């Protein structure tokens, strides 16, 4: 369910920290209904890009347009149309899921009763109905991750930013989550999915964007990337484009150290 008008546009986006350029002119158009696999080595600028789009970081040059407006001139209302699952999140452990999710819904403009009812239904569908009124401090990592996912979906956002969203999820929950993303995209929602788990990115993404050393090194569907004289799995394509070829040698050396050889 893609349209001709991008929901997100980055043009010559630049950002530096302490004189070191992290983003060196990123150009990117993202359209409704796309699942974008946003990948790259650590330090490539993935998290920085997302934080800039969310308004959590300022940028040095270029432009960021979301929902057709430059984010620097838009009111904060645009944030109500965004869902976000960060890689590392500090949940309010002393709150129950009911308190946390109702509070999250209210921040996005939902009425408390609506947020509570919706959250309770989603917790049940994620297999967490029995702990809805329990403190989050008592949750396992997987339960906390499901609660974060629910918080990102509760207000029915138009675009979702997901950073390693399946960390801690069991196999059945991962299957549900991948199907959920496919159905949301079919309804016109846009998914911006960042992960180091290449086989998942390869399977779920309608388009893959590889960020390397602050620039876009690859942009296309998995099939398109393979047709650009790139062969093998997404992991192999990733290694080819980033120039990382020492994984086998390094692993062998680690085994040697472990075995005391």
C-alpha cells in the first residue's frame, strides 16, 4: 500500500560529535507501507539518524521532512503519529504495566479509559494478561520487551521505529511479531526496522538500507541488492559492502585461545 509521496525524506543530513562526522550527507526517501531494514556496523550512524528524526537530537546540516513537514518547523504534534521501540529502554519498574501503558497512551493524547482498555487487550494477546497489574520490576526481559512493543503500538502510529525489537522474545512471539509487521505494512503503516540479525531483516524488509561510515552504501530490495553484482545472503552482502572479511579468522583465533593452543 505504497504511495508516490514519501512519508519521510532525508536530504544531505549531516551530524558531527566533537568534530567527528557521524552522518556525512544521508539522502533517503521512505514511503507509506514500506518495511525498511536499516542496517550497518556499530558507529555507522543508525541510532543517530533515528534520534534526529524523533527530535531527540539536533542535526548540523541538511533537512528532515516527516509527514510532509520539516521537523524543525513542525509542532510537536507530529510525534503523536510515531511509535518507537529503543534498543535500550528504562521502563518505570515501580509501575504496573497498566499504569505504565495508560500513562504512555495519555502522552500520545489518548483518553485514560481508552488507553487502559486497549492496553489490557494487547497484553492479553501477547500472553501477559495475568501480569497486567503486576509491577514491571517482576517481569522477565521478554515480558518487558513485549510491554515496550505494546507501548509503541497503543496509539495506532503511522510510522514505527524499531531498534532490535525482538531482543528477549521467544520463538512464537517472534513469529507473531513478524506477521504483525507484515499486516501493519499492508495497511499502509511504515516500519523503520534496525537490527544486527541479518536473516530477520532479509525476510521481513521490503527495502534494505545499509549505512556505512556515515553514508548510504546500499539501498534496495534484497533481490535488487543481489542483482547489483552482490551474491549470497544479506549477511554476506553486508560483509562485502563494509569490507569485513576477518570473521572466520578471528573466530579461529578465539577458539585457539579458549582451547589453550
